[in-house]
């Protein structure tokens, strides 16, 4: 049932943005983990929506990714409604531990072993114009 049965493929990240990310990660994030060796995954995701279809950021529903930590960074977005990022520690609870529509430059970081996460679908805000939301998902595995 992973990814709602959808096949996902990703293009490689261009060298310049990758170098910038590595620099930022080494300066600001790695010290949080006491400079331990980490395995990092970067997943660039653009979710689109239009008059004809709803954008589903998380077709697999509530889930964990199987890493130590996950960071969800909002890079940009235009003409969309919805897309609330949610985490909760127990799927039996009706309320979220955290829920918010992430704005560009905001990042949600959480312990993937303690929290499930999900993001609501998006719809276009203005009819006739395609909407989109660009997200960078960062997976962190401590070694």
C-alpha cells in the first residue's frame, strides 16, 4: 500500500543546490546530533492541483518513514488551499499533536520513531489556474 500504489520517481538534485544544502546541514543541523555520522535523504516534491484534480501530497495516508528524524521544509507554493502538515503520536487519537500549513522557509522536524505524519490534499484557490506546493522532505538516519 506504500504511496497509495503509485510509482514515484525522482530526478537527481542539481549540484549547486545540493552543495548549498550540505553546507547548511553541516553548519546548523548536524551539531544538533552532536556531530554524529548521519545518512541523509533529500526528496524534492511538487504537488499540483487544478480544476480537474486534487493534489494528494501523501497518497499512503498517515505513516512513518522508518528513519530517526524527518524534516519537511516548505520551499514555495502558489494558488493552493489546504496542505496542512500534521503529526500525532497515536493514530487512535482524534487530535493532532501539531498541525499547520507550512509557509515558504518554514520547516517541521520530528522524531519519526515517535510520530506519525500526514499532509492534507490541496485544491487550487483560483479557478482556471494550476496550483502547486514545493516541499523538500529530509530523512535523517543516525549512524
